[in-house]
C-alpha cells in the first residue's frame, strides 16, 4: 500500500515537473515573441523617422534658396529678405547696360534662367567678337554672386531672336574660370541661333489690366468658336465658360465626369469635356473644365503640357518649342 502511494507521488511529481518545464519553455517563447514584436515596432518607428527626416530634408532642398545663413551659399539667398530671383535681377540690372531689359524665370524651385533683351540687332554682336566678350564680362559678376545657381542665360535682340544661349556647362565654365574657351563661345553662338530660329513658335497676345489675353480657337461637335482666353500660369487645367461649352458641344453636363478645383471663392465641382483648343499652330484635343459660375475662359498650363514656353511681355508673345 505504502509502495503504491509512493509510486503515485512520484508520478504526480513527474507530471508537475513536466508542466513546469512546459510553462518555462512557453514563457521563454512568449518573451521572445514580445521582444521580436518590440524590435519590429522599433524598426517601423525608425523607418518612419527616416522617411519623415527625408521629407523634411527634401522640402528644405526645394526651398533652400529662401533661407538665410552664415555660409555664403545660404547668405546670398535672403540677406535682406529678397529671393534669388530678386538677387539675380538686381545683379543683372547692375551688370548689363541700362537700356537692356532683364527678367528671371525659375523652374523646379532651383533652376533659374536669366533672359536678357538687348536694344540692338543681334547680327551686330554675332559678327563682333569683342561685343561677345563684353556680354561674357557682364555675366561674370552675376554668376560670382549667385553661387552658381543660374542655370541658363538667353541673350535676345530687339526682334526676340536669341543669338547667344549659355547652357549649364557654359555657365559652369564661366563661374569657374571667369572666361570661355573659343570652343565654348562657338557653342553658345550656335545654340543661340537654334534657340528661337528653329525651335519656337510665337503666339501673340494682348495685355489688359495686367492680364495676358490669348486669341484661341475652340472647336467641338457643335462648332468652332474664336475667343480670348486669359493665361493663368497658376491653373493646372484649361477652363471654359458654360456659354462656350454649349456653343461648341452637345454634352449633357449633368452626366459627364466632374472634377473639384480650389478657387478663391472656395471649392468648385466642374464638368469635364473634350475640346480642340488651339492658339496659333499650337494645341489639339484636350480635356477642359466647364465653369458653371463664370463667363471667363482660362488657358491653363495643361495647354503647354508637351511644350517648353517663354512668356515675353516685351514683344507681347509666348514663344513655344518642343520639349
């Protein structure tokens, strides 16, 4: 009897030991699972932190030309609350002859282009090496004090023919050596002659109260209609009035797709239709938004989607060339 009781006690102790071992193994496994989950969470947080840091760095890189700082590469941007555009314009006005007109454009935040409109016939400089040297001398101080931010310089004559075009390579050479080799001078002359002579089409426009009005032909299934469209460089899409939509098409505007746009008056929901939109020899079929609340027609940037363009207020023209 005692032996049997002892045997049961041994069996129970063995079972208890097995349970304790199992519990210990489970606890260790659970601990490892928790630790792995914790490490995974730390990894996710680290990745999110790096992504956020990169976004902040990218945003700074896009807007750094508005920054101020102690080093020269920052100080040039906003020493007195002025942007790089203002700085380049100020330097150009000091460097170039008084009667020459200068303007500055910018693309992708940091790609700056200086457009210089001379008051002379381009052939006069084309055939005179000393005059080309003078133009180069004018550009040197502009490059020196803008930290190499200037990417292109176009020199136009009074008929808007570009006869000298300094690309990024030429300006880098000028920034580094303060001069250009004969080979580089030949290149800027060649690229200048190519710039407008072969690669651009001029679209004439009117100016009224500070607005640019472009003669446009809009056509659809219902007919062809000529009108003036206000150029809006801040609009991503071309917009036509309800009247123009009805004169050129038969769509039921309640049934077509719609897009929402943010305007000064709030968010508008506009029907989207297709029309052939042309200004001069430029344009073709494209989607346009119909503004049901305004009679103004706007020429948006989608019109130039496949083109490079240059707005020249001096000659009342938009010069367009293929990308």
